[in-house]
C-alpha cells in the first residue's frame, strides 16, 4: 500500500520537486510574475488534461484551466508551502472544471465524433491513434466524473491515492476504489480495441 | 495488458499513455500566454480595489465630518440669529436715562440732554 508519488510521471515527465514548487509559489505570491509564469508553464498541460477529463470539450477545458490558474493566483496565500503544490492546484482545477460543467450544459455527445463508425480502408497510424483517442474520451465520458478524474490523476498524472483523495476531497479508500473501477472499464475497452485490430 | 489486482497501486503505463494521448491539449504556448495576460488584468484589478476601498472610506469619513460641521455651523448661526442686537439696543440697555433720551429721541437733542448724558457717565 504505497502512497508516495513516483519520482517520474508516466510518459517520462520529471516530477517537480516540492521545495521548488513552494519557492515558486512564495515568489508568485510576492508578485513575481516570472515565478507565476513558470508555475503556469509547468502545470498547464496537467491542468488542461484534468479539466478536459471533466468537461470533454477542449475549449471549455482551457477556460476552466485558466479560471483555475487565476483563482490559484488569488488564493496563493492559502497554499501551505509544506505540502506539494500540484495536488493543491489540481483541486482548484477539478473544482473549476466541475463548476463550469454545472454552469454550462455540456453535451457529452459532442465528444463522440462519427469517425469511429468509419470502416472501409485501413486507416493509417495517426488515424488509428485518433480513433483510439476518441473511443477513450467516449469511454471516459461514460464514467462518473469522480471516477474519471481519479483514473486520470492516477494513471496519467502520477498522483498517489492519498493525493487523489486530497484533491477530490474523498477518503483514500474511495480514491482507490474509483481508480480500480475506472481502470476496469477502460482496460476492457482497450482490450476490445486491440483485438479488433 | 495484464489484468491488475484490485486497488493496484502502480500506474498502468499503457492505459496512462493512451489516456494522455486522448486528453493531450493543443499547443501550450498560446494557453500560457492567455493565462499570464489574464493574470496581469487580475493583478491590476486587485491593485485597484483597495484604492477604491480607501477612497470610499475617505469619502464616508468626509461626508460624516461635513454633516457634523454643517450641524455645528447651523446651530451656531441659529444662536447668533436669535441673539442678534443692534448697536442702539446695546447702548440703550447699558446707558442711563440721559443717554437713553439722547439715543432714542427722533429729534436732534438739545444741549440739556447732551449735558445730562455726560453727567451720568461721569457718575
């Protein structure tokens, strides 16, 4: 039962040392624009993926991620520098995305592109990847929001169960359970995809 | 892909990579630029808000002081209006009978009245 975050995120992305994050956050809080810019650059891809996991629509996701960064800038005095910055920020991102989803009636059907239905000639590799991406997004959209956030935070962003529990404000056991159930659904989809190739 | 045990604590690289690719956002540079531009606006607004707050506080204090000053001035003016007296009233009140006759007479005083007034003053 580990809960320590890995030194490297999936995809080979190095995890930012916590002290570095805390220092950047402190400098940003003091009005250092460059420090805030560095934090935005470092966390933007992650924040946008998390927001997209909630909202599905990439434009909505970017709006939510932007809201989250601006909200974080205003709330920097509430950040505890003894704790890692990522989960604190991702909590704000998840809340911003959820708020936006509630405000706007996001039609999940929009995420389903008709490309999937295409049979005919064998698509090239890019088209295959695109189609797999579409299927995964469609499968994610079928999952309850918390479950889809949990699996993305765990398998894509490399957060521990404890950190996910903190981000989603749920018990750690529930975070584990959510990741497990989401994985089961998504792995089954991936398996079907591979067998269908 | 190996089926995992319940609550497997290890990240699944294959699923993670597939999900990452599915959720990968477009070019980050425009997004970062957009966020930083908005952050500048937010900072500017935050700088402005305290200024307006201070001005509002000053305005409130100023209005209260002006009202108080107006009340005091009004009260003082009212008192002054009530107690306004002419020079003649004052002199008549403080003078004796000779001076009284000298001041209140509609006609030009004769020498006896002037003399009486001077004698009273000497006393």
